[in-house]
């Protein structure tokens, strides 16, 4: 892979209709992941790509798929299947396909839990070329006989690490086993850990490995700071931070639905008393219905929301390039969640800033994050104010800081002590809704002979 990176989409072997669609959406330069994935994907290679959301990864697989679709009248069964972890991401990926399919009649359907089954059944019955869905709902359709995978020539596992985190591995394997063996498989993930490599070893055939890892992106574009703080002063300091920053558009992440709803109410009260600020606050969490969530996403995109209070599961699907600030009001349990949260800002090369509220027991988490992104987070001055006024002798260790940076301990979770009203089990409950099947994982190593070189063109 020493060939120079294409600077313009016109340097890629794309059809005139695709070039026109790209011009229409106003994209001229492929992002690094697109420049690297598209040429190989068009040649039919399996791809193992490391990239987070916000890097343009969706188009890196959507463009080559769209370029190679047969018309429905020639190929009546679905041809490409994109598996994603959440309904929000399914909707987002669906939107990208529709946008990029401009100028060429293409049938794309979104099959995710929480959406109307009848509508999905109707669309599938009518005939589709591309299916974008969450594994649970895809299996549901396979079982009902409404989705037949015999014509699939490309499968994408998008945000594969997240799908494994949620427990979708058995479902993913079940689906892959139903797809033709000589298909093309593209696996995209923010991390390429052991689990991902194991999945890739089983289901990908001599993949081209492409590393556009998030740590480079975070380092380049997103300023990241932490504020050391005790639980009882978080709300007060959050208000100070908001007053200081006056963010054009911010997402505040909490760990649970209850915590999210509570902070939302507190912020509403705060801004009701400051009408001159004209700050519009909204919330999004797993207790909201899909239409309610869609409405919030739409309002966010249309800039009708200034501050959104969100949980991880739902917040992960947010793709709004104008987000300027991320505030981790509650620290995430996992480094990957941190990376995904922070990735809501600084999208497509824009600048952004992220603040993390770190409790006195959470120094180890900060250390883990710093190791993960290979960079030290800067301490925000707001923490010093708090530290000097509030630090207790027991917590300070004589240093005056409320954060104790204990050594990294693998697999350690945030204890409940730092986050008073949160219940970590709730986030898991939110995603369980999308998991109708509990099938046992099956292991099989594919030894398929793959035919290459027959690039399919519209
Ligand atoms: P993704 O990483 O796929 O979630 O994409 C992040 C955002 O960047 C989405 O809003 C895309 O529509 C947008 N995008 C993707 N590729 C490009 C590109 N080459 N130029 C400009 N915007 C892009």
C-alpha cells in the first residue's frame, strides 16, 4: 500500500453517476479511510478497517457497494447487508446510502428494532438491494422468511467492537453462516482487539488491513481536558463550565437514564431562570420511543437544540458535525466509550473540545484513557478551584488534588461510590431490547476459495 493517497474523488475509479452524487452532496476530497478502503473494496477484497465514526467510514463501504449493485430486475434478492449495533446508527447509515445513491434508482431498507415491523416487511417484500440493520432484527426477519440472504455478495460489520460489546456475536455468526461463502466481507471497528481479530480470522478471507485508528484523529482535532471533582459539586461546576464556555452545541453524557433525566431537569431549571441566554436543552435516552428519539436527532441536526443530555447507547449514534463540546458528566466505564463519546465532536476534521468530570476514585480510569489515546489530558483550571476548597485530608493524600491516579488495572470498573444516582445495569438493559435471540455461538473457520477480479459495475 505505497501508492499515493487520492486527493480528490475524481482520482478514484468511480462511475460518472457516483461522481455526480458526490458533487451534489458537496464532497470533493475522500477522507483517509475512504481513500484507502474504496480502491480495495472495488477490487473485491475483504477489508479489516480500524476507524471510528466521524472519519467518513460509512461512505468507505457505501460507495463501493453502490457502485457494484445490480439493478433489482436482474438481481431480485438483497445484495448487500450492513450490520450495525444500534438503531440510531442504522438510520444514519441508511441516510448515507440514500444520499450517495442519488441519480441511480436504489432500494435500501433499514431493519432495526423499535421501528415498524409492517413497514419493514412491506419494503422487503417489494424487493431491496441493500439491507441495513441491527443483528437482532435481521435474525427476526430471517426467521420469518422475510429476508433471504442467498443473493448477498457483500456483508459489512460496522462498529464491530460495539456489536461484540453488546453481545451480538452469536447473532452475527448466525447471520454470516447464512450468507454465501464467496461474498465480500468488510469489518470496521474503532479497535482491533483480540475479539475482533478472532472474528476476522474466522469470517474474513485474506483481508486488506487498513488502520485509520481513532487515536490519531483524536490527537489531531479534539482538545481533551479533565476536571477533578467530588460528586456533590458536579452540578455546580457544570454550570460554571457552561457559563465559561457558552458552547454553540454540546452533548453532556451521563451513565444512566435516571441520571440523564435528572440532569436534564436541573439544566432546564437553570436556563429558565436565565432567559437572556436562550439555551435550548433536550435529552435522549433509552426510555424514549423511536419517534421521540428521531425527533431529537432531527432537532439537533437543525440546530434547534443547544445542549443535549444523553446516555452512551443512544448518544453513540449522534452524527452532527456542528457539535462543539462534549462533557463527560459521568465518566464512561470503558475507554472505548470515552473514544466514542469524544468522537461526537471534531467530526470530519473540525475542531472540538471535550471535558471529563473525574471523581476522586476515578484516577485509574483517567490513566487508562490516557494510555488508550496515547496522550495526556490537560487539567482544566475549574478543578483547581474545586480542589482547593473541597478536598478532604483523606482524599487528598497531601497533594491537594482530588484525583488519585492509581496504576492501571485491567478490567477494573468504576465503582458506584463516585456516581450517586446511577445504576450501571440500566445501559445494558437499554440495549437488550435489540437482542431477541440468545443462540449459542458457533465456531467455524471458513476455507472458501474466493474469486477475485470480477468488479461489478452499474
Ligand atoms: P461517518 O464517519 O461515516 O459517520 O461520517 C461522518 C460525517 O462526515 C457524515 O456526516 C458524512 O456525511 C460526512 N462525510 C463523509 N465523507 C465525507 C467527505 N469525503 N467529505 C465531506 N463530508 C464527508
